[in-house]
C-alpha cells in the first residue's frame, strides 16, 4: 500500500511513534482539595505545596505522596554507594546522608529517605523523590571526591545515582 497525498499534496506520515499513556499511581488525577493534612506524617498541603506547618481548621486528611511511596515500598530515587570508602568511613558518609536529608526535608516534606541497606557492593539509599539522591551524591563527591553517575528514568520520573570511591 502506498501513502496517498492529503489536502496539502504531501503524503501522510506513517512513521510517527505514539507513546502509550503511563499510569503513575502517585500522581493525583486532579488537583488536591486544600487544605489537606497527611494522617501519617502530618505534612500539610496548602497553597499548592506540601509543608511542615500547623494544619488549618477544616483540613481534610489525605495520604501524601511520600507516605504513599513508603507504604508501597516504591522508591522514586536510588543512590548506590560503591567502593571501600563508604564502608571504611561509614560514620562520616552517614553524617553527610542524614544532613542532606534533614536540610532538604525542611523545605520539601516529600523528600525523604525510605531505607538505607548494606549490600556486598556497598550501601543502597532509597528515597521518596528524585532530587534527594542527586543532592546526596553531589555532596559526597564534593566532600570526598570519587565518581558520580546520574541516570534519569524515562520522563525524568525516577533517578538512579551511583557514587564510587575506593
């Protein structure tokens, strides 16, 4: 079958890739009614953002995206710490990780560490957002050097960060 010309005299294109709709269960289908408070962590959604403020009177309860991810054990970001340095200097490395999380979480309640696991390759830090692993990785690189690789998932919805120092 050949392409037939359309009204403009050009052949119709048949090589376009139509991307399938991807359902993101952590993205709300509509704007969240305000004010809202998370019953799990007490974060408040008001004026279009989540914050650590006192819930206004009449706030309805809704689980925030970070608590939803924690319940489902579905991280949005993962940081891999590889090499002997992370295990030899674990106290200092953990200090950097916790300080960055605390600093970021004050401004952005949805930025949280879900878990820190020790593996034969090093440490795996799982987070509820995609910015925190990058920030921790950059802080570790700045403080201790090493190699930093950042890989974003499709649509930059997730991130995988590898920091390596022997």
